[in-house]
C-alpha cells in the first residue's frame, strides 16, 4: 500500500486516453451538464472526472432492483418507465 501511494506521487496514474471517454466528455460538455445518465462501465471514469453519475461499477451499492430497472430502462424494454426515470433523476439539469 505504501509503495502504491509513493508511485502515485511520482507517476501519472491516469488511464491512457485511448481507454477512456475523455474526448467524448470534453466534446459533449458534460462537466457542466449536471447529473448524466451514463453507461455502467463509464461511471468510474466520470467520477474520476468529477461528473455526477447515475451508476458506476459498484453494483453492490445499488442493489438488485435498481440494477434491474437500469438494465430494463436503458435497453428501452419499458419505454414508459424509462421516461419516468429521466424525469425522476432530472438528467442534464444543473444541480446548482
């Protein structure tokens, strides 16, 4: 643990640009967007970029029903519930 902390101080620990959605985030202006409805696998990066996320890779924090709703809604299996989700979480609206 101490070695990892020491390396983090002297080395850049950011992932390679080709492995991140950095360009998409910059071009979409997400830094000022407020909460975003994001892909499950990009949540960690968005947190790293200080962008409010809807979900990230820590599924144990959300629970089964939440994950099931997320999967159902983003696949548009239940369009009516997806529209409710958009309204409920107010995506893209500045939190300020």
